[in-house]
C-alpha cells in the first residue's frame, strides 16, 4: 500500500545474477501495475549489479552514503 515500496538493503552485502533475476521477476507485476519500487541503502556492488542488469530503468536505486 506504500508508494514508493521501499526495500531496505542496509544488511544486504551481495547478490548474484540468479538472485537478482528472481527478485526482479517477482517485482515485475508490481512495477507493471504502476508501483514505484525503491532499493534504499544499497551498497555500491548492488547498485552496479542493478545497473548492469538494466534495472535502473525499472526501479529507484538509492546507494549508501558511506
């Protein structure tokens, strides 16, 4: 019910391609329905992976400040 839907990635250290694909395929119905998905506090590795996989066009990625 929240807009945007925020996924807190503070404790997320790493994610491989298979896990990222599975995560975003499960988020696809929400994105297609007009929901905004936001990855908050993503480390630079997670942000780079999402960028390489082309997810930056589908979701907001807010990297950590530190």
